[in-house]
C-alpha cells in the first residue's frame, strides 16, 4: 500500500475555538508529511450581510481576520510549518448558489491541496456556524482526503 503524499493541507477557519482546533490538527498533519498549511478564513452570513448593509466596516473585518491569522501563524511557526492564508465569503446576497462548503472546495482546488481538515463540532457562537455547514458539504464532495474534527 502506497503512503499518502501530502504537500498542502487546507483548513477553513472562522475565528471559533473549533476552527483553532482544526488548525492544530492541520499543522500536525503538515508536520508529519513535511507539508504546508493554507488557512481559509470563511466569512459567514451575518458578517457578509453586515458588510453589504454597511453596518460593519471592511477595516473592522480585516482587523478581526488578521488577529486570527496572527494567532495561527504563531502556532505554525512553533511547529516549523509554512502557513498561507486567504479570506472568502461563504455567503452572498447576490449569488444564491454560493455555499461555504463550495468555497472551501474551490479554494482547495485552486491551491492544489492534497488534504482538508474541517471543524465539524457545532460552534459555541451562533455567528461562527458557517464551518459546521461547510463540513457536511466538504465531507460529501471533496476529492481530497478529509479529516473532520
């Protein structure tokens, strides 16, 4: 049996404790396979609606996502794992077919990921439930191996 080859692990995040746990797993897998990690910050429906309505400034969302990225960058650096990040909306008021799971899979394809780690546990914060929704979709449709934590 051939050993699994992993060069890049994708992990969607949303700032929740559950997504931080998923990052820890992704870093562990990347360390094991001498791979790197790409963390995709997925913006949920409340945040996207607030941005669209002007109720929250883009700079505020950028600051929040940067703080999360900084924290996971530190985790990756401690493990000696290379980390890249990106941000995507997991919801749209204009595109009815946009789904958080589809965003994760599209990103995984775009960055040529070999493995995906998704948080599946319900988030304690109702604002952070976007990844719970994404997990089921990713588990059903991913072409890469998926670890659900």
